[in-house]
C-alpha cells in the first residue's frame, strides 16, 4: 500500500530532517537518483547538488533513499525506480522555482509496507512531526514557514493558476 508525506521545505530544512534520518541508520543510507541511464548515488543529503532548487514543478528530480547494504536494481533500460527497489523510500525534494517566485512541494513515499521501507517512512515522519509545522496534512519546514506570504507555495507547477497553490489558512 502506497503512503506519502507532502511537504514544503528549503534546502536547510531538508538537510536538517534527513541528516537526523541518516543518524538513525547506523549502517548508513544512500540517495540514488531515479530515471537516469547511469547510477548516480550520494552518501548524504548535503552532497546532493542543487538541493532546494527546482525549475518549475514538483517531482522534477527524484531519489530513492536506501540502506547502504541494499543493492540497487535497475529496469531493462538501466534506470532506477522504486518499483524495482521496494526496500526504499522515494524522496522528491522541495525547492524554490527557477524564477524565484515559488516554493514547490516535495514528497516522501513508499510503495510497499515491508520492514525496511516502513522503518524509513516511520522514522522520517517522526522527525518531521518534531521539526515541522503540520497544516491540513502537509508538513512545512521551519525555514519554509518564514517564506510563506513571500513566495507562492506551489502544489503542482509554476505555470498553474495561483488558486491551486497551498494556503496555510483556508479562504
């Protein structure tokens, strides 16, 4: 069963949250980029280039968070996806749009309730409950909270009408 957490976070918010997750897994975690024809992996969230920056929509870039000891499986085209790596949690970073007008939401998600993916998901949710505000089921990082009202909080993409944006207070 798929589970997901939607969030708005800056680079520093994501580093704070995911560094705490990295500390909880003593054998280490890795961040494996999805959808590429080459295996691109990072040992820590702080190593991901351009973290916290997106062009115009959510899910532009996606990673699998996996335990270091787990082998990465690719599809027939040599690409990495969660469907081939069920012992993982998907991480689509949040980010400020290229034009600087919006903060685009991010996602943590699992496809299957197995021991490893469930442990990753529960751990990140626990950290987010202590590190973020929660508004109508969405998590908002501490630094991101300060951007509300200054930037659009974008749920779909920068080119979508503003009425689709996330609002902390319902109108």
